[in-house]
C-alpha cells in the first residue's frame, strides 16, 4: 500500500485510522508528523500524533483543548451546564465527553452498537453502552442532552485531523513520497 493510497483511505474515515492495515505500526513517525505540521496550531499537531503516530502522551493536551472548545460552545449553543448522572446527581459532562471522543478515536470498534447497520424507518438508533458507561448517564439523558455536544466535540477533533492530513499530504508530495518517479520505482516500470 502506497502512502497516497493510505491517505485516500483515511480521508473517507472508513478505514481504521490508528494503524496501517495488517502492519500493526503507526502511519507516520512523530518526526514526520512534526515536519508536516510545523507552524500549525498545537491541537492539530497533537491530533496527528495521537491518531497517526500512536502517541498517547498528548491525550491530556487534546482533552484540555476539547474542553476549552466545549466551554465556548456551551455558551454559544446554550447547552446545559450540568446533566443528571445515573444516580440523579447533577455533574459537568464536558470532561466525560472529551474523554469519550479520544477513546472513540483510539478504539472505534468498542463504540459500535448493535444498530450501526441499517436502522428500520421509525425505529430509534440505539446508543453504544460504552458512551453511557463512560459518561455515567442513562440512554435518555445521552440522546436528549449529550448527543449534540458530543457530536460537536468529535467533529472538532476530526477537523483537526483533516487539516493535519492535508498538510501531511502536501509535505509528502514535496518530499517525494508520491509522484511518477516514485511510482515507477515501486512498480518497476
């Protein structure tokens, strides 16, 4: 698999984004991600390291960045300040949502529900139990109060990855990872 094919696969987000299929190794090294993301915001570089270079040590930085984004969105979108947990006690849910977003990025297969295929018309999509366990809320609270804030945090993370991927692709082109000469050398034509 060439790097160009890999970027094409990951850009549609249907491929498992943590590892090269079958190789068990990170997509890019920390040095490659650093070269490609030089001068970009720290969140973009941290997202690239977390998702593509397998660096777990940037998780705290990413969580704080997602929390800061969530605080701004809570005001702008008028999200509730607290929600009831399973015991009925109210708590600030944003830290849990940030942790869930990073956990889903690292372990996407754990967050699939039984209804992740086709859902019959008129039937509600079920929620994966992992969301409920990590957030410590009921399914009703998740669907009514937390699904939209979670989607906003998750899309913010995906946006950071998309920007980083675009810079990585340009950097790889400049460095000669792609191109007709390299393709000829690989194919032997």
